[in-house]
C-alpha cells in the first residue's frame, strides 16, 4: 500500500481566463490530518473540489489512492467517491430528511443492507459524534455546530479512506469549535482515516493537524508541521498566524491615491 | 447602433445556449429514469407533494369555474331556447379546454414554482453538490422522480378539475336555476365523445405536464445559487410555463379539432 493517499503534482486550474491555482504540489500521508490554509478566495475550496473530482484541472495531476482522477469517467469517479467523504461548510444536510435519514442516505443508496442493520450503523455513527439522542430531529432544529457534526456522521457512514473538510470551524462558538477540532483528530486516529482540512482558523487547527500547507495567490507559499509554521519567519505566514492587519496581504484593495480620489490633488 | 446589434446577438446566443442546456437536462432525465421503476416510492412521494397537495386548489377552482360556466351558459342558451344543452356546453368546454389548460396553469404556479424553488435552494445550500460527492447522481435521485411524479399527477388533476367543474355547472344549472336534470345529463352523454373529447383532453394535459415540469426542473437546476437567483428562477418558471401552456394549447387544438 502506498504511503501517500493523495498526491497532487503541478496542479493548475483556471475559471475561464481567471487562473486560480498556478502549480500546486501537495501530498497527504495516510492517517494524517493535513490543513490547507490561506486567505479567503485563494482557491482552497477549489483545491478540495479538484481532489473530489467535481472540477478537472487545466494542467497537472491529482491522484487519490494511486488512481489518477484525470482519466476517470463518471462511473469510475463515483466508485472512488464512495470511499471519500466531504464535509461542506454549513453541513449541506438534506433539509427534507431527518437526522437519521441523512446519515442513512448513503447506506440506503449504495448498499442492500437490511433496515435493522442500517439502524444500528446509523446510531453508531451518530454516537461517534455525540448526537445519538438527536436522531429524530430535522436539520432545521439543529444548531450550526450540531448540523456539522451530523454531516460528519453522514460523511463517515460508509467508512471512507479520506475525509475533506471545507471550513469546518467557520461560525462556531468556542465550545463547538473545540468539539469539532477534537472530533476531526479522534475520528482520523480511531477510524484510520486521512483528513484534509481547509480552514483559516489558525489557532484551532494548529492544535490538531500534522502538516500545514499555506496557499497564497495560487501557489504553496509555505509548508511544514504545526510547530514549524508557528515559528515561521516568512512574512506572509507571520501575518496570517498572528492576524495582523497589514503586511504582504494589504489592507487596501488596489486603488488610485486617496488624494486623487477625493479630488484634493491631481495625479 | 453596433452595440445594439452586438447585444441582440449575445441575447440570441444565450437563448439558444440555454435551450441546449435544457434539452440536455431533459435527455439526461429520461436516461436516468430507470430509478423510478426500481424505487417507485420515490415517485410516489413526488406524486404526493406535487399532485395530492395541489388537490385543494384544483377542486375549489374547478367548482367555481363550473358554476360560472353554468350561469353564463344558461344566460346565452336560454335566448335561443336551448337551455337543455347546458350540460353538453359545460362538459365540452371543460373536458376539451378549460380543464387541461386551467389545471395546468394552476399546477405551474402551485407545484412548478415549488419544484424550482426546492431544487434551486438545494443547489444554493450545497445539497446537490453533497449528493454528487456521495456518489449519488442528483439527476437520477432528485430530478427524475420529480419529473415523473408531476407528469403522472397532471392528467389526474385535469380530470379532477373537469369533474368538479361539471359538478359546479350541475349545481348552478339544475339545482339553482332549474334546468331539467334529465336533459342536462343525457345531452352531455350524447355530446361528449370518449376519443375525440376526453382522450384529447388527457393528451393535452400530458403535454402540458411535460412542459411545466420540464421548465420547472430546468429553471431550478440552472438557477444561480443565491437568494436572488432562486427567486428569479421561480418567477421565470411561472411566466414561461404559463406562456408555453397557452401556446401549446393553440397548436394542439388546431391539430385535434380542425373541422371536427
């Protein structure tokens, strides 16, 4: 078995004429939690979509479990996706189904398991995220943090090899934040998964990740373990980790000189 | 001037492009319809939400339309002393035209808009993307059952509309005004032909069903995933499918009843 579950080489991607990713190299080793960080709109989520095969790279390769995504047809892609889970930013639970039916969704779609066994499996998955008691609720009755935990239970329903998290910490209160962070770590370790977390929550994610990739302007700006990132001297990483207002990422959107815009002096 | 021409060209290309995307979705829907036979409960659910839940508006509207037909028909017919033909007038106008057309218009605004809004919101909240990531094809799981559910409901609702309308006509014509009950029903029986009238009415409502659900599903699937995008798509569903129903009705009537 290969050591690396996900291997990305020289990845380029553009929406139309607008380049988003310009040559990314990234690997995720089995059993690790990898964080992809960077400012909003730098292409992190697009990177997840490329690993999931929802969009195709303009150049370069993406391999998951030794299988290249580029030449895969829809059947092959769907076969591979059954072994991947993805946690969307706000959970993306099916709003017309109960918590139980949401978690059971993939089991019912992809397996012929009898209903009593599905029930046991769903309750086990919900127990793993601490929400066994909430199986009868509808998604509208859940808080943001709970909805994301249900979505996590749904993502691990078929025991995937890889889980991708899109901004799992966005908009959570401090308690849910800690709970979610611990869950990602614990599930990765106990289920033998590999996790890729896209986030800009530096403090929470540095507590539990094994390796960090910093993306800025479509390239990997910095990489390293959590400790290496914390002590990094690179200006961009320093600004990001410490949340400084101005630095390599400017506070101001590019504009005419202030005086010219206000008509005080002429360019 | 040149700018205007350019805009016109852009609009036409956009229109043709959208038509192509719609046809592609339609073809994919038909291609992925096997799931509806394998798991009929998925279609059953949609028949309930699109069909059964539309029943109240169909029944009430049908009743009132029939009552108005009874009143107006009697007013005109009695001038010629042929009020006994009220039954055939009410039944023929409902079964041939008003039943399929009005039921389809009501269906477009009640169920069509709901389908567009639901699919648009599923897209906006990433439920469609989540389904794709779980290796479940949303066209098979979400679109196809809705298409067949709505398509099966449409002729049934139209029939319901016509039946209620005839009841309304009977109520006003016979019970209220006092047209002879025997001639009301017997004239109706004699005038309405099963193939020429009822079957053609069913065919009409089937065609309207394809148009309304096709438009509703496409608009929902194509809606930009924002609040504004979904609201615009919902409006477009009602406007486009209403126009499509009326235009198709003319074409179908021209083919079905010319010279008859």
